[in-house]
C-alpha cells in the first residue's frame, strides 16, 4: 500500500495544499479526514497529507490502484466505509471513462453525512500553482455579491464574441448554490473553488464552446479554442453540435445521449474565481473562470431542488462573456461589474 507520507513532492505545492486544508476546508485538529488519491495525482495528494501531518489531525489515505483496478466499476467498499467516519474528505484523482457513477457513490455518502468535501478531479501541478493559490476569502465575497443579484433574477442572458447567445429563464423553485472554495457541511465543492450555480428552468440559444468540455473528454481534447464546438439548445435540450473536430463532435453527442436526461441542461453557473486569467485546458479550474458555463445531465437536485435525474454530467466552458441579469449588465468581456 502506498504511504503518501513518504512520497517526495514539489515544495511549491505547499501553498495550495495549505489553502485547501486551512482556508477552504478549515480542518480542525480533532477532526478525522479521508484522503482519496490515485497514482496520477499522488504527488499532489502527498502535499495535502503533509499539511494534515503538520496539523496533527487523524486521517486515512487511499491510493485507488492499491485496492481496485481502473477504471473503477464501483467505489471501493473500504473507501466508503472510511468516509462514514470522517468529518472532512479530499478526492484528488484523475477521471477515467465511465467512473462518474463511482464518484456519485462517494458523494452520496458525503451528502448524507454532511462531510466537508474537497473535490479535486483532474488536479494537476499547474492548478496547484495557480487556482489553488487564489484568495478564497475574496472569491467568497464576490460570489456572495453576484448571488445576491442573480438569485432573484427571472432571466439571465449571456453572449461572447465567438457567437454564444443564450437566454436562461430561471425556476424560482430551484436554489442557487455557492461553491466559492470555502466549503461547508451543506455543500461539498470543487477545489479550486469559485462558482455559483443552479438548475435553470429553461435555456435557449447558441453556445460556442471555445474553452473546454468536461469529464474525461477534457483530458482527451484539452483547450478546444482552435476547433470550437458550437451547440444549439432549445427547450433546455441539446439539439445540435458541430465542430471541425469531428471526433470531439461525435463523442460529445454520444455522451449527451446516454439516458433520457443526458441532453438536458442541468446546471447553469457563473464562475467567480478572479484569480484566473484564461482557460488552461482543465475543467476543474476552467469552469471557475469568470463567465458562464453550463452542464448537460445531472442537476445536483439534492442541492438545487431539481426533481429529475441523469446518470451523466458534462460541463462546457467558453471565454470572454457578457452577462445580463434581468437586463442589468453584471459582466463585460469577462470582467465583473459588481
């Protein structure tokens, strides 16, 4: 079994790891932590374990390949059982094809036990040196101010120079959720954090994805700015997808047609991490870039109140957004006006 305490890691990771443990998750010395890693991210996980060692709190760490073949069919029982006894957890793992179900098994425990959970899927060294060094107190303050505006909005419009023009009609019965990097027991969050999101009532229009697409397709295609994927949405459903990269076009279309709601917009989000400057080709950080991103599939109904479900969830990110909430402009060319 891999002992993350003994693995060497880049000392430059320590600042981001300290942010994760002390600022984002606010781990206390008496609290138990579960750390879940894999071979690809074990150096980053080792930097996080180093912070836990310094703090002196109890923890248990896992490297997935030690206990199950990848891609996972189910989240290993040992991991789920350990989560049941923890107040905090960290998931530092590279996504592999068809593993979304196993992450949902994990977050089911997180939601039920109200664990403060840092979700670091596809974490990479550049993110530890950029997004994880953000001032999350400032990001949280901005997130609150933006949410105060959009939470009461009936309609949000977003455009980009690349050709995005979408209108989202909000459902007042669905909640807006803040995942700014300051993680509470009420909602686990990605690290780095920096977004607010809800399930929309209905989205219509054109979205030009000139940033990244999510899940395992992100690692495969990276920054797609040179070959954007243009999608049409009508009645909250994906109606068409077109790109010069036909392999991306076909794989995205297939992903969004795996169950009856895989083509349905389940998430409408605004990135609020003002420490970020541009897309880097990694969805974990890029969806926090100031602007709008949406996701097809699972609406995270446990948190938003949406009453439907999908077994899939794939985010799409663009660049340089203009945003209006009920006609009031809150972003111009990727810069907040609040």
